[in-house]
C-alpha cells in the first residue's frame, strides 16, 4: 500500500487531516500550560503569520553528546 502513489484527492485529504490534528495539539498544549498563548497568537500560528523559532541543531547535539 505504501508503494502506491496518492491521488491528488487523497494527498489533499491527508494534508487537511494532519493540519487539523496539529491545530488540536496546539490548543491542547496551550491549555495544558495554562494558556501562555493568546487566541490571537494561536490564530496567527494557524494562518502562518508567525515564524517558528529556528532550531539550534548544534546546541541539541552538544546536549546529546554531553548528556
């Protein structure tokens, strides 16, 4: 099944489902941490108006190497 190409419809459906799940996770985590993000900020994230903070791969690797 993994070897079969996705139809355009299936790809769009999977994209929508993943985005819906990730939006739910953002809301859930925001609630879990006592709402550090305002509703406006969450909407900005959903709309792509907020640039993510760059991940520091060097720092992460140093933490892994040195525990």
